[in-house]
C-alpha cells in the first residue's frame, strides 16, 4: 500500500522522525520530566502537532492519488489515436472532438467532374501559433539522408528552365504545383496506370500538408530504367544534368528517386494501397510461427520479364538437385480471371522461413512486400535502388545472394540460416520492423515533402502553370473512374490535413560517414562470400 508505515517515505516513518526531533528540542530547552504536569502538557502538545501532521500528510497523499487517477482517466478518454514512438506526436492537444474529415464531392454527372472550390482546407496548423517551423518531435529515418545525395548534382548550379526542359525528352508528364494546386501536362501514356496513381500520390500529399508545398515544376518518367547517365555530365565544362524524377536509380545515373505508384494501389494486379496492405502483412506474419514454417526459400513472380529470373527458376527442386528453393511462376492473366485468389500478398508471409527478392527488368515493387514478411529476405544482388532501400544493411535486414551462382548461394543461405535459427529470425524481424515502422505511409509522405521542398530551393526560375496543362484534383481523378482504380483511390484518400508537421530531415552525409556506410556493406558482403566459399569447399571435399 502507498501509505503503509513499513514503506520508505510513508506517513509513519515521517511521524517517528518528527517526534524524536520535537522531543529532543524540549529536553535541550530545559524541560524536565520530573514534573508530571509539565510532562502531561508537553505530551498533549506533541500529540496535537503529530495528529495535525499525519492528517495533513494523509490528505496530501490522498489528493495525489486522486489527481493521478483523474489524469489517467482523462488521458484514456482524450487519447483518440495510437502514437508511434517512431513518428512525431501531434503538437496540438488531442480532444474528444474528432478531426473533421473531408470526403470527395462527385457530381451527378461524374464523367465531367470539376475541382470544387472552398471544400478542403488550404492550410495546415502544426502548432497553436500556426508556426510552419514548429520543430517536429523526431528525426526522419536515416534513408532520408539520400535526398541530399540525389539533389547534389544541382547543389552548386541550381536548376534552370533550360535544364528542366531537357528532361522532357523521356518524361511522361510535367507536374506543376502553383499556390497549392496541381497542374499536369501529359506527354505520353505510361504503362498501365503508373502515371495516374503517381499523380494521385502528389494530390494526397497536398491534402496532408495543404499550403506547405512550395511552388515548383518537375518532369516525371514512369519507365523502370533510369536514363540520366552521370558520365555525360561529368567535368568542369559539362552541362548540368536534366532533373528527371522516376521510381528507381543506380550507381551510373542521376535520376531523382521518388516513391512508386503502388503505394496508392496497383489496380491492374489487385494490390491494395500500402497503408491497408501493411496492416494485412503484419497480421499475415502472425498466422504461423517462424520456426513452424517450411525451411525453404520461396519465390513467386513473373520469370519472363528478365533473364535473371529465368535463371533463378533453374534453382527449383528437381530429381537431380535440392537447392532449398521452392519457385513458382505467376500467371497474372489467369489470376485476374480467378479473382486473384492465389496472389494474396499477406498469405505469402507465413508458409516459408525465407523469401527471395530478385529484380525484373529493373527494380521491382515487390521488394517492400517481401521485406515486410518476417521471413528472411534472400536478396539476389541488385543493380537498382528505390528511395528507401539504400537504408538496408546486409546480414541485418537481408541475406545477400550471388547473382551469377544463384542456386549454390541460395542453398548455402538456407543451410546457414537453418543452423543459426536465432540469428535468422533476428534478420527477418529487423527487416519487418524496418518496413512497418520506417516505411509507414506517414514517412512516405514525409519523404515526398522533404524531397520536393529541397528540390524547389534549387529552382532558378519562377514556376508557372504550363500552357498545355490542366488542373487536377482528387475529384477529377476519382469521380469518372470505376473498379479497382476508384476503389483504391477512395481507400487511399487523405481525409484531413496532418495534425503535426513532418519529421525533421537528418543532415547530409559527410564524405567520411558516406564512405563508412558503403564500406560496411562491402565488407559484410565479402565476409558472407568467404563463408559460402568455405562451405562449398568443405562439401566438395566430403563429396556431400
């Protein structure tokens, strides 16, 4: 009990100390105990004081308990959302009043939807004084630092109008943000609805942070392969590279990496928007304990898009070889006819301990889905990166697999992991935690926010509405659509402005720290390769 005399700091302990102190003062003052009357008066006086002290103490303790209980009750009543320690806490007080939501307004004639006026807030308040520089509570994930590296080619020259126009050569569309509105000039169709859902993502960013995205113009290429070759813009007299946005990059190019369309849904293959899918993937991990899953490496995808995937299929189990792999070709046409019953991503998390990621014609959107499973990701040596994968580390988030000797590399990886159960589970969990915590949709929007903000600072011209552009808003995109396109847009719609500002950008890498990151990855990969060589050397000697 809180007020038990046997506990430190209790009322009983304090009263005994108080009595001793008072009594010693009377003795030192010359009061003798020979006089019964004096002794009685002194005793009565002491008892009155002690009683008053104890009563006051009990009253204070009781009040404290009541205050604490009231505070806890108030907190439980007013805490209307779960706050992740990985994401900034709202800077405004959370009250019982729900945040007003702003849904879509489609007219009766939905094929001619127009942008409504004065329907959605034009500004977001992050603090009581509406201070847009209100400091956030946390720093962004470390992979945000690559924003500085991606924009470094223009750090000294800036981005001119002439450089921007040179990016038009391969772009699918030009997008301008002027006074909080989006205007799009389309140059050529993209594959499927990549451009549609990418533009949709821009619109949702403006709904999340209304009035906070500066005016800008950019060119976007929705094709997989990066095209801005670094060697063509090297040297003192070389022109500045054209700033071209796309979904992935590599070490030989300067394309600016941006979140891909599938974060808002991939309508053609029935892949849901990321926010809801992420929850399903987390639940999928819990269906079967890791130790009870099949001790093999699993992959399911379209092998026809790249030779490297066709080569992977040779690692399937056969009468001659057991490479510890179970590989399946994905027939999307058949899946679409059967209602995508065999392609549910969450159901693929719980039947094997290991999952293989391999690029297609370039980078693949499947990487985030595979990493989200707490199965160990066996990552075949990649040639491309997207905006977040540069934050992953070998032997911590994934296990590297050699590109040109896949079968033997996969067999070693599975054998090693099956004999190092705890370490293997740690790798799988680290990747899953990274995806769940540092790639949540809030951080995707924050990455877009910071990338576009830093990009706008480099512009050496005044952004304007392109002559052939049309204004785009959520209504003009959703209302005329049907099927998965409308379903996924409605599901991923941002319904109200953010209640807190974006996370704080981490500083850029200095040369030493950037070298350290690269060196760490290289040394880890080399160490694993040495283990693998030793493993196969031993097997060859024993003839196993």
